[in-house]
């Protein structure tokens, strides 16, 4: 059976190309693949306006659609990006939040277009599946008090130490 091609489609109010360019500059293995302009007028734009942008973020294909206003991104969908170091976690978090985004709890943030992201250090996922239930609990409690994840604090919680 052949795999079915699939891409995540994100609705934007005229900012699909700006968002794709930002994501390509921010995340590894990311790029803008194709910009398609409208061949005629449409409800959210005119002939020649950017209609769709095909782009890749962390190896995953996306399509940005300039579909007009009134369709906000929701909290029920987010994109998890896994990191290996605090430096990588900080860089991605700061890029999103520092460019018009917003912090949320437990590794969640949103970018200036309202797309939700989770910047998740692999250390956190390992801590939350630790074989010792007490270590898991301490890591979970530590995470619940964070916005951006602090790897050293998670590691200390697993060990039963304060950071």
C-alpha cells in the first residue's frame, strides 16, 4: 500500500508567507518550498496575492492558506518540537515568544499568529516516564510550575534535589 501524502494546513489572515519564512528561519530541517499566487480575485484577496505557501517545519510538510480573518487557531492543536539541550530549548522558545508570541504553562507557547507550540526537552519526556513513581511525580510537579522548561530543574527534581 502506498503512503497517502499529507500536509498540515494552517489558516492565516494574509500572513502565510511571513509565518512560513519565520518558521523556516527558526526551526531545524525547515524551509519555504513554494509560494502560490491567486490566479484571480477571491473572498480574502485579489489576483496576484499570496494564496498558499507550502513549507516544511522540522521535516513535516505544511500548507499556509491565506483564507481571511475570523478563523483563529485553537488550543486543541499544538506542534511539539523536541529539544536536546537547554540552549536549543531557550533559542526556540525565545524566538517564538520574543517575536510577538505568548508564554503558557508547561512548555506551551503561541506565536504571533496564534499557532500553539510545545518546546519539549527530551529530558522532560524521559522524566515523566521514569521507572520510579516518586521521581515521575517530582518531575511533574516541577514542570507544572514552569512556562519554558528548565532542564536542570527537571533533572534535580528526578534526583529529589532542589534546583
